[in-house]
C-alpha cells in the first residue's frame, strides 16, 4: 500500500509501457489507451481505497445488474499541457459534480470529491508522458461507473465499481459537420434521464446516427419528444446558433445534458459583451433565419469535440447552408480564447484550471 497525496492507494506499475507502440494520431478517437487505469469499489456502504493498475480486462460476472438493467453512468474529461509544459485538468470538480448528479438520478452513491480528484492526480502523474503537448490534442479521461450486484432482479444495487481509463486523442471531428435533423425518433423525454450521462441515452441514439451516416451526414440534431419542433442537442454536443447579432442555445431541461464546455462558452461570450439567450429555439425559427440570411453561425460544444462548426443542417428536405466557418466572428473569437486559457496564455479568472503537481 502506497500513501499517495494523503489517501491510501495501491499502485501497481506496468512492466512495459505501450507509449510508443502505436501512432494514436492516425487512429480513431479513443482507440489507444494509456498504460494504467484507476479502479475503486463500493461495498458495505462505503467506498474502498482506490487502486491504480495496468490497463487491462475487468473481471465481472455476467449476472451483474448493470448489464441487465442499465445502472451505468460515465463522464468525459480531458487533461492538457499548457505552454510551459505543465499538465492540467480542466474543470474537474464540475465534471465530478455532473457525474454525481447522474449517480443521484440512478440511485447510485456519490463519489467523494477529495478521493476522486487526488486519485485522478495520481493516475495522470503515473502516465504523465501520455499527455500530448500539441494544441489540438489532449489526454481524454473516461470515468465509467456501474452496478455490480450479481443478482437478476430489478432493484437498486448495493455494490458498484468505478474505473477511470485514459487515452491520448486528437480532434474528434476533422472538418465542419453536416447535420441531419431527426424528426421520427427522440433522444429523451421530459422527466426522464436525458440530462444524465448514462449509457442508455447513447444506445437509443445509435439507429438515428446510423441512418444519418448512410445518407452522408455526420451528426444528428435532436428535437423535443413532444412536438418534434424544438431543438435540443447534437449527437455528442450541445448546440449554439448565431442569429443576426446574438447567440441562442437551448435552455437546460431534463432532456438536455448540462455541458461543461457549454457553460464555459456562455461565460466567455457574455464576458465579451455578446448576448447569449438560453431559451427554446425551434427548427422553424432556424429555417426562417436561414432563408433571410440571418443564420450566421452554428456550432456544437462538448468535451470531446470542444467547439465544432456546422456546415449545414437538413430538415425534411430543407437545407440550411452555413457560410465558410473561417469567416465567422463569434465562434472564431470564443474557441481561441478557451484554448488560450487552457494553454496558460490568458488569465484563468474562474479557476477552471487544476494543475497536476508532478
């Protein structure tokens, strides 16, 4: 047992690093994993001491409740390097708060903040060489948290496992995306778990995503489940639209994930004096604005994609074509500012940066 950063933690180091075995920049996002992973288990009403072990298979019984009843949640975070070469996390406490909010909805115990943050620090310290240094790359962190009771029956589990995987990643999307607006299927309904980062939400979106790609589109835009009229979010991103001289983004509800990047962008835009409205926005409003030449920009935001421009939206055969993103003013102001804060080139007025002391 090693005492690491004030917590009891067993650290088992790999005997062979895979750091230089594959060119992860040439492979799909999330397909190469760093040398180690973190595991922590909840038993007898308490979280047990975390462990860091070599990345590898996870032992489990086929009867665990997560596999049968979907008591599974996850998060997406990133570690970066600033211009001085220091490793850092971006808004880790906010990501944990969202993970615990997801846990609350699925009747899962909260993860203690101090243990979570200190465990992350130790994991990144151990695999610090895996944190990329170029501006378009990062070390993606995937906490996955699931129920483990070996019992076939619909009930709240009494045991859980948390694993944190890390993988070096480049850009999630390499070019502006063409968006297909889904009208027949819904991602989430009011009162459900649309705001939760649970595996089931992504499973139910796959059919629409498959159909969209078969038609040559990159991303789905979801509409509300009741009216099939109001915009909610893109496949893996929150949605922003620039109409005339203001920005509009769908207001948060039980059907929309509260994006950490979304919140960051709203803060940065408002600090620059740009009007941002969090309200309902209908697909008809967007089409009308496009017809009148007032739909000037559309982009998505998320931890994986960061800020991604939209080239076009298609709804029931109606094409909404955007101008060249290189000419956009608002997205091309906020995206570099966010990158500069992460890189340590601009002040971090909100204490979003959490440096890893190596």
